[in-house]
């Protein structure tokens, strides 16, 4: 698995929806790629922190910017 493939699959991995072969390849890649391991940790922390915010505490503009950032992240790199 390449780093780009891992980035594309990170949400499915965190949601537990990868098939067993893809999950095995994902985990194997993490074992040899410190950068992707750091990326996964950053995603987990971001999800945890943002998940603690009450939705009404975000302005519409901030919410939209966050959604755009997550939707476009792999293409931005």
C-alpha cells in the first residue's frame, strides 16, 4: 500500500469498514511508515478534539471551512 492509498482509506479504517485484506495491508503499511503513523494519530486527535465542540459553537463559515478541508485534504497534498 502506498502513502496516498492509506490517506484515501483512513476514514474507512477509523470507522472499521475496511475489508480484512485491505485492513491488513493498511496496518502493515503503518508498521513500516512513520509518516503515515503520525498522520493517523493526527487524524484521531483532530476527530476527538473537533468532536468535543458543540455544533452551535462553530460559525457557519468555520464549519464550512472544516468540512472543505477534510473533503479536499488528499487532493491538497
